[in-house]
C-alpha cells in the first residue's frame, strides 16, 4: 500500500511503502508540484532508490525555481537511507 | 542452512510478490526491523536493476535467500542475458550539493553500503548472470 495526500495546510503526507512499483503513480503527483512544501514521512514505512530518485529530481527542479521541500517524521531506517544517499545535503530534514 | 528460492516475472509489479516472499523469510527467522528493511531494499534494488538493465533474458528471474548461522545470502540468477560489470556504474558523489548531483546510480550505492560482499559472475555457455550478496547479522 502506498498513498500520497495533501492536507489543507499544504503538507504532503506519504504513507505505506514507496517502492519501484509505486513510482509511476507518484511521478504524476510530484510533477504537479511547483512550490515549497513540507513532506510528512511519519506514516511511510519504506523507501528505495526509485522513490529517492523521484524526490531528488523534484527537489532539484524546485531549488532551481527558488523553492524547496522540507522533510519531517522520517523513521530511523529511512533517515539512515537518506544519510547513505547523501540526501542530508540535498533536503532540509527536521 | 535454510534456503528458499522462487522465480518471479521479469517486471517491476512482481515486487509485491517478492516482498511477500522476503517477508515470509524474515518472519520465519524472526529477523529484526532494521535487518528486514535492509533485506527488502537490497532485494528490490538487485531485482529492479536486473529488470531494467539485463538485455535479453527469459520470462523469469530466480531469487534465492539463505541463512547460514549469522549470515544472510541473497542470490539472483538471470539466464540468456548479456554480461554486466558493476564497476562500470559510476560512484555517487554523496557529499556533493544538489547542483553537482545527478539522478541515478543510487541503487547500487545503497547495496554496496549495506552488504558485506557483492559479487557478479557470468557463465558464457548459458549466458547466465548471477549476483550474490552476503550480509552479516548484527549480534
């Protein structure tokens, strides 16, 4: 199961497992994002390189436009993966 | 030694069945959450790399996992494909800023970081590509 929802406060919530089988659906969502948002990871259990690559590409496009994602609620495993990927340099992580 | 093996269709949606298969192995051996996360990720990255990059090949890819004392070994076997040399995949500049970074190469970087050994071999006779990794469990 993987879900993306945006609440009224503009926060994007990821839930479930963000694996390679989910990336096409997620891509159509993230391609529509053009401004800064907080992404809440607190209900995300798992992410692999396909999801990381999509978040990276979106962040790169946003930063070029003077915008950016801020990430919150990463579980310890996902936080470790972000560090291994060097994404602690790429995203502001709370 | 306990080992399990199964064939999966050469397509990304096969990941659902692969996670069920890996999950059953994790449950049977009562592996901790951190190990479970790593094993799922290693298998996903190896499998998706095979699906995306192996040229040729039959309908299915064989995945095997075994536990021998405190070592987990994961192997994927793909018949009828071209050779692959992981050393041709460029290192990811993980300390670089966003301007210098490009997408790609992350999967193999994550695998290299999380395993104790990563080995590819190729049998010319049946054009069989085999990748195996080992991971020592934390005490």
